[in-house]
């Protein structure tokens, strides 16, 4: 029972931290694909966003 309470508190603190970051103008949380946008290499090969973009480009 104590482990459940501790896990709820930890997830609650994480949610509050993310909310405070948004409140004070840090911008939205980046996903793993968005975080790699600043790297020299391209996105991960199995990124769902990359597959979606590639299928849209193939249709044109």
C-alpha cells in the first residue's frame, strides 16, 4: 500500500513540475521525436511522425 502512495506522489510531483514549466513560459514538453530535431542527424528511422511524413510525400 505504501508503494502505491509513493508512486502516486512521484507522478503528481512530475505533473506539477510540467505544469509549472508551462505556466512560467518554458514551452510545451517535447516528445522524443521533437527532441531530436536539434541534432545533426535525422529523426529515428522508426519514428511514427517520420513514417507519416514520408507517406504524405510519397502521395504527392
